[in-house]
């Protein structure tokens, strides 16, 4: 199998799995139990939180453990909006966000009467600061713009956006940084909330977090016990939370090395793709190297995905969370690409594990598929 779908999820790394197994067997007590065993688990869970906070240069109480990035995004959007609606009911989001953001704001609009402004994307695949400033209103309470787009790899100027929003309003800035962790410098300290997920960085599925600046009010979305300061009730998933710090630390330690490898893979793939007629590369040159989006203009996304799959190659068309929906990329459309490009897109996503031989096999297979469909 040739796996080129690392933006969907990654294989678990050995060190994380070993640590997890050990914790799972040894520290199974409830972190809220008052006995010795429970106190020990709680201590490890809080130690992990403190280590994560240190890696992000924030405070431990600013880290909320969640089960996935989608949940973190729900907390950032619904949790924040519902707790702060007395300050205003206007929210700004970019039009390229993950479905967890888009569905959250749609629910806030439909069910709770919030007003939503969607920011346009430009040809460079980015949100521009001027558009954010134009969209700001007196009643804007929240601006959410992702750092790296999960379909194209385009990078948004989050630091500049956050500075502009903070200088001109009282609105809070959230950024979905899921695809950026372990792959580039993170402007965590510039924003008020940020979302991360472990399974995108060779960690466990069911493990994620939301960074939220101290003193921001969030409405608990799971009302139950005292866990996570009453923000998210239910018995803590202590083993996954305990190994999250190690997962993030390893990803950050190896970041420079991974970037260097993936840059070579990306450049090689781009060059090979550009030599094939009917292929249009959609990710701009300045997108980050871990994602490369292209359209094969003679074969629709779904047919292409199935044909590649038959050759043992795993790729995506758009975000995996939309894979069962209509096969048109809302991100490419928002970038100004036409319907043909948006319905014929393929997303390759690379890793430090990706080899040149895998890319050669992918290119060879792609050419065979194009030839086969051209003669039909
Ligand atoms: N945000 C972005 C940018 C993503 O790419 C994804 C996953 O594809 C998510 C959020 C959701 O992540 P999770 O699977 O942890 O809910």
C-alpha cells in the first residue's frame, strides 16, 4: 500500500503506543478518585497538561482536553458564542473552514439566531487581513480562521489577522491549527483559542485539545462533573491525555527534519505532475509542503480515487469528513477555481515516512489511469 493521506490521519508512532499501553495497564484508576491510585493518575494527567502548556508557552489552565479537533472547534465556536452572547451575536469565519466549524456556526445561526459573516478566499488561497477588518462590527464577538487549509496547504496570516482584530475590536480570535502542528511555527500566543488533534501527528485517535486564553468564558458543552474545571464533564480519558504531551513533544522535536524531507518530496511530486498533460496543480508554490492538491481535468475525483485505490494508493479528494458528501471542493471554489477543477481534485498529503519510490509508483499509476480512461 502507498499511503498519501497523512492529512486525514497518521499511523501511531511506536513510542506513543508503548507509553500508552503502559499507562493503560498501570494507571487505570479514575483521575477524580480520592484514593492513592486516583491521585497518582490525576498527578500524571496534570503533569502532561503542564508539559503541553510549556511546549505552547501558555498556562496549564488554558489547556482543555477534548476527544477530537471537531470537539475543540465546537467548544471554541458554540462554547464561546453561547457564553458571550450578551456582548454581541456576530461571528466571522473564513469560507474554507473544516465542517466542524461550518456546522457549528450554521447551528448558532439557525438555532440561536447569531449572524455569521463568511470571509472570502483570494486566488492565493488565503484570507486577507483587509477583508477581516471590513467584516468587523461593533457586535462581533468572535473571528475564526484556520492556520493551514486541510485541502490545499495554503497558510493564512493568522498573526496579522489576530493583531488587526485585537487592535480594532473586542472580538476574540480562534484558529484551527490542526494541520500545522509539528509542521511549522505556530502563532499560538497571538490568538485567544487554538485547536489541535493528536491523530494528525502520529498520536492516538480520540485525543485532542483546545487552547483557550485564561478568563475567556466558555459554556460547558458536556454538563456533568467537575472534570476540566466543569467545562467538559465525564470521566477523564486519562491514558490518552497522559501521553498527549509526549506525542506533541516528539512532533515538535522532529519538526525541522520532517519539513526538510517533505519539502523534497513535494518539489519532486510537483515537477512530475507538471509534466503530465491535463493535470493542474491547485496548491500554490507558497503553500506548506505537507499537502499538494491537483486536479486531473479529464477524470472526476471519485473515479480517480477509486482507480488509485485499485492500485493500492490511498489519497483523498477533499477533507475526509466531507468524503461522503457531494464531490465538489468548497475550498477550491472559494479560491476562485471553476467547477471542473473543484470536482476533479485530488489531495495528496505527505509525511517524513513518504519515499521517492512511493511517489514514482504513484506517478506511474496516475499516468496509466489517465491513459486507460483516455482510450475508453
Ligand atoms: N480541522 C481540520 C483543519 C482538519 O483537517 C480536521 C480533520 O481532518 C479536523 C479539524 C477534525 O479533526 P478530528 O478528526 O480530530 O475531529
